[in-house]
C-alpha cells in the first residue's frame, strides 16, 4: 500500500521539501510547453496565462511525485484545454494537443480535466490582469496606443 | 495492487478500467491507481467525487441535456435533486459550455436561488451530475395543494418579492434565466422561502425543463420578443414573472395557448398589439395598445391597484419599456410588505 501511495499524486503535506526543486523545473517545462502550444493554435495570451493559474492552483492542492513527468504533461494538456474552453472561440480536439513523449487518448485527458475541475471546485472564471490591461493602456497612452502592446507586455 | 483494489472498491475499478485498457504505458496505469488509492486512503481529499455517493430515487423531469432525478445522499440520507448532463462528443472532453455554466453557477449564492451543492462525475459515462439542494414542493404544486395560503394577498406579495430578489441577483451577474415558470420555483413549506431553480439550463442549451406528469408549458411564460425570435435580454425573465404573478392572483395561467403562434395572438388580444419598431404590426390589432389589464382579465379584480400597476409594467410588450427586476422591487406594491426577506 505504501509503495503505491508514494507514486503519483499525493496530498500536499507529505514530502513537500523534497519535491520543491523538481516541481520548479517541471513547472518551467510545463509553461514552456503551454506557450509553445499557444503559438501553434493561435490562442490568445490570456488563455496561456489562465492555464498556468489553473496549473498552479492545482499543484497548491495536490502534489505530484517526482519522476512522474507524464503527470505534469497530462496536467498541462488538461489546463490548457480547459483555459481554451473558457477563452477561445475554437477549441481543438483533445488529441490534437501536441504531446511528444506520451500518447494520451481523449478519455484519459477528459478524466484529467475532471480531476482539475473538481480540484479547483469548478471555479474556472478567474479574472486575469488581461481584463484590465486594455483599460490602463488607453489611460496611459491616450493618443496612439502602440501596436501589439499586449504581447509585448507579456 | 490487489490490496488497493479491494480497499477502494467500485470507484477504483471504474477509474482503473479506463486507464488500464486505453493506455499502453504501464507507468500511467500505476500512477492512476495511486491517484485513486491515496485519496481514498487519506479520506479527506476526494479525488473524483463519484456518482456512487448518491442514489437516484425517481425521475422527476427532463431538460436541456439530460434527465432530472430526485435522489439522496447514501451517507447522510439527505435528499437532493440530481441534474444529469451528458456530453455527446468524447473527443472534445468536458464541453466548454458545461465548464462555463458550472463555474458561473458556482458563484451564485443567494437565499432565493437553489444552491448547487457539488458536481459529481459518473465513471464510464460521458456525463456529470449537478447536485442541488432538494426542496419538497414547487410553486405549481403549492398552489394546487395549499390554495388557501397561496391565494392570500400577503403570501402572493411575499412570493413575488422573493422571485424578484432571486431574479435581480441573476441579472446583476448578467445571467438570464429564460425558463422561469411555477415548476421551476421551489418552496420550503416550513418557512415559505421560495427559491429559483434552473434545471433545464435553458440559456446554455436552449432546452426548457419539463416535469414528468405536467403539461408542457414551455411557451406559456415566454415573452413576446422570444416568441417572435427577436433579440432578447433580461426583460424576458421579468415577463415570465409577470405571468406567474397574474397566475398566483387569478389561479390560472394568464396566457395558456397550445402553440407559440396562438400564444402571441392571445397576448395581443389581452394586452393590445404594439407598434413594433420595424413596422410589422398586424393590422387586425392596430390601435389597441395598452389595454386596461384589470378590465381585460376579470380574475385580477382582487388585486390591489399598486399590484395592477406593477403587473402592467412587467407585462409591457415592448421589452425596453418593461420594468427591471431591480426597479420592480422598489415598486409601491411592496411598500406595505409585512415580511422581510
């Protein structure tokens, strides 16, 4: 039982310090993947941002054991897909998300979506700074707001 | 593995079978196994809240994306209402409309709106169940079962105020209900608290909630702009409340025709035909705009003048001239209300 218990997702209290460093690297990789995938699908920046907030909120409630990089990858796919569903008009099918190392079928990704949704208690409508950026930009540069300022801000 | 299986019981088996047969990577299988087992063993953090927790006792109706059941919590025996939502397309995962709607509903917290307790997923089915608090009686049943109380002018006033409070809350969050009718309003028989329910998910899926054993009243409470397939917004809900207000007073539906076309003609015959902006007025009804409501509907004589005034403002055919839920609450009709909600 204990063997099984220490693999995979864990409750947060246990072995928090040991995984600290690993999770930092994993998070960085996940963000890199999210940004790359955002560009591929032409998602807006707020979609990528939102998916990272889901990712972080999830990890603040559940820990993932090191060596389980597939779990991080699966989590990234689920978070980006959920964020796209909240923000984008056109959302790709689950299997269209480019995952190099693993072969997740749509049923597994959907399960992961459920896991994220339930962990975040279905509170997915987070307000991001993007909701205010345009307002402040128009306040700051009244006459001619520079082009692409949002992407440059990011 | 076998220990974990026996400990986790059915939930795990369901979860496992999906991971097991669809994934080539054995690590993933192990990972998923531990996901389920650790949460089960620790007891506190529930991984996937499964449908096993609830028992369906009977089907009570159907709406937009699935059936509605009465059920109970197997552990606490607490009664609940279960709204099933199934997803047609597995490739899409959890549909965006479901995510958006549920995350909205999760934010809704008002004493006159039925509370969404939690969302549970059904293993091996492409569906989720929304678990709502259960209330034993809807307004339709209440009017039939307790005519004396339901007819009392103070109770009508008290119920109307609560309907409008719940509705104003919805509208303040930019949410349309679109399916207001007596069968969608629950009443607690002990303290006469009324709560709005939304089992049809009308705005998300265009489906009205239909109760089993009830007449199909889908269009009885529809505003004229909805019947005419015109642009619509929050005024459609106020119209429905107006119809329900009149029904509480007269004990019969105000406009109850068998088709949408007849429904519209009936509305015009009672209220008069308006001049629509596009000039598509039916000549038959020209020049009879804004009839005297009390004269047109004899059952309304028992309603005080302030009530008639409020009702006619709610049943204004032109949606832009219709009173808002927020303003209706400030109407003189409620000045002498004895109950504080």
